[in-house]
C-alpha cells in the first residue's frame, strides 16, 4: 500500500496533469498541454518543433497514462492512477525504478525545450504555464530543486528528483516539490 505522503504527492501529480480540471487525466489534457507549449514558444504548426512536442506528449499519454485506464474509457481517474502506482511498486524496485526514470526522462525532454541538456527557470515556468499553473508555483518548485542555485537542472539531477518524488516517503526530500507543493 502507498504511504500517506506518496498518495499526497501522486494526487498532486494527477491534479497537475488534469489540465481541464474535470477529474480525469485524458489524452486531450496531453494534447492541450502540447498545444499550449507550442503557443508559448510561438512555433508554427507543422514545424519540426511542433511535431516533436506533439509526438512527445502523445507518447507520454500512451506509455504512462493509458495503461492506468483500467476500464478503458479513455479517462484515468485518481484511483486508477494510484492503483497503477501501487501495482508498479509490487512489481519490485528494479521495475519501478526503470519506469520512473523512463517517465521523468520523457518529462525532462518535454521541459528542456531548447535541447541543451538542462532545464532553466524560464523553461520550468513555461512547463507549468502549459499545464495551466501560475509562474510563482513554478518559481517555488524550481527553487526547491536548484540546490546549488545555478539556475539550471541537469538531466541526472531531474531524474533523481523524479525518483525521490515517486518513491520516497520522507517529507523533506528534494524532488517532492517537482510539480509544486503536495500539501
């Protein structure tokens, strides 16, 4: 069973991704986020950047969220998402770590829009904005992750924060705020 703190963090993640706030994470949330990122960056429909962002978001839906849709209605409820997380945990640490690192690697590639191998505060703010969240939430979350205060997050650090977020039961671990406060 997932601990209380993990349930809170995963609930935060779920609500972060429920872009239209209808109580479900759906493919349309992912498509809308991709379209929001495209608009924020002022990319043209059909451009290589457009195609890459759309493909990444579609892939994240089909790879990480569609499997949680237990009743195959095209919508993932919070209970379905928590059930998937609990099932992955039961499959063993190695399996869970592989899935978590794969997920957060895909998220990193989505946030690192300029492809320089690091996430800047500007990119993090754009990521939050694309999911319908305000800039201040992104600034606070980024500050909690930027432990060396260099205004950059490396891929490896981000992946470690993702692991901490998804599996660590401690309340004050770097990574817990990756999607904003879970409290």
